[in-house]
């Protein structure tokens, strides 16, 4: 339908009025919203942010992990006529914590908040959280489902609620801070505080707030506000079965991070489990009079390699997790190819040592150790595409 001159002029006037309103207050708060396949959530969330924060003084930074449903395109469409809306589309990277860090570092606002875009977090709490931090009495404010006046009705299951309660106890050990909702992904702090800590944050896992609290020196003063946790409007959950691993990664980072990169530590943990698989297979099939040690060691190595690929994809690299039959198959082939030299060295050295009189299990362990560093370096680069 052809637009009349009056309609066209009305659109220009509306855009001018919006631009004037947006310019009436300087930028004070950036709201970072990591997204994954949440196209339908974008426009309603911008409307809710405006209702909560007013027409100006804020911006929404959507950090999208290259969603299949066009989430980034939808944010850009809105941003063409609304300068408060920006989008960072990440290609080849995935993960809630790293997305939050990138978004928080990308704003000029003096205060920054992180929240979900799926409408389970209530934007109306942002002003109270901002006031708490601006007062100077607190360094970080966060929304708790388990504080008095809040609820966790939006959790997908009672198991998830129980898991969150267990996580709270673990988080107190990790951060040294009393938290009623350690799994909260809705928090606000000064941007300069985040930038000062950014180099110390691992960016692995889902709970960036815990990472911030655990690495802060001195300890941050925390304000808790009650949250009524709503049902997800649309989109995919960014949490999965690996939530407990986030705490394991946090503990590793806190106590070993200055000496051992957290991802290498997780890779080593998986490798340690792979050793048990390797030794179990070898013990089951190695019969000197029927199956030679070289063949038994090669078979055990292939089984352990397959196990390590599966578990590393599930845990160590779950922010880069390969999915689907095709992705898993080609990923497994690349993993085997990347580890082929390590596997060759493993079998060759272990067989040589066994022939020289080493006990079979000792020879096998030496072979595994030689292959481990090689496997980590090449698989990180060529299978999951990163060394960190």
C-alpha cells in the first residue's frame, strides 16, 4: 500500500521525537543481553526496558552467538530507528560468560547490567539495583529468586531448584560471599570495576557473576534484591547439564588458575578419566598368548581417544560444543587426526618400553603421558578452534 504524504511526515516526526527524547539524558546504564535463538524476545524486551528505565539514559547491547533464527538481524532492524539498541554478533564463539564480558566491555556507560533476554528477569528491578550501586554502599547488586519476597516459579523443574540450592552452598566456598542465589544471571555493577577485572575472568561457563565475585580484590560489597522468576517467553535455555562443571571450573580457576589454564586443567581431568578407560580396556583384552601388547595397546588407545573426544565436547569445550550426527562425526575424525601423532608416539613408546622389560601398565602410562600435551594443543586448535 502506498504511503501518503501525511503518513510519511508522521513517521519522520515520530522518529525525531524519539531521537530528542533519547538525547535528553546522557548514557548512564548499559544492559547486556546474551542471546541464542531469541528473535521473538528482542522487540518485547526493548519495550519493557523503556517502560522500566524511561526514554533515555540507557542502551541495550544484545550479544548474539550467531543464532540460526535471525536474532542478530532482528536487533539490527530495531537499531536502525532506535539508537539505544546495539548488537554484537559473534562468529565462531559461544558461551554465556564470554558473551557477557564482551558486551560489558563494549559500552561507554558508567554502569552495566547483565540479564537474560527471555523475559524471566524483570527489567523493573534495574532502577533499584542501579540506585544501590550508585549510593556507594555496594559494589554489585543482583536479583535473587530465593531472597524474601522473591520466588523461583519460573524454574523448569524442582530438580533445577534443588540444584540451585546446592550451588549456593558451593558458591559460598568459591566467593567467600553470602549469596542466596549464586546461579543468578541478573546483576549490575560499575563498568570500571568490570574492566579492571576483565583480564582475570576465565570467560568459561555460564555464571559470570561468580567469576567476578571470586576474582575481586578486595571483596565486593553485594546488595540483594528479590526476583520473581518468570516463565521463559521464547528461545533456548543457555543452561545445560554442565552447570556443576561451572563450579568445578571456578574452583580450578580460583586455586590453580595462576599456574594452569582452566581449560587445560579440564582437558587434563577428562584425560585422567580416559586413562581409566584405557587401562580397563587394555586389562580386559591383553592376553600375551593370544593378543599381542601392541594390538591391545592400539585398541585401548582408540577407545580412550573416542571417550575423550565425547567428554571434552560435552564438558571442556561445551561453549564450542559440536552438535548433530554430521558435526560429531567430522569432529571425531578431526580429533583422531589431530591426535594421530600423539597416538602413534603413545603406542610406539609404550611398546618399546614393554619390550625392554617395563611392566605393561607402567609402559602404557608413559605412552599416555607423552601423548597428552600434543593432544591438547592440536585438538584445541583444529577441532574446537581455540587454545584458551
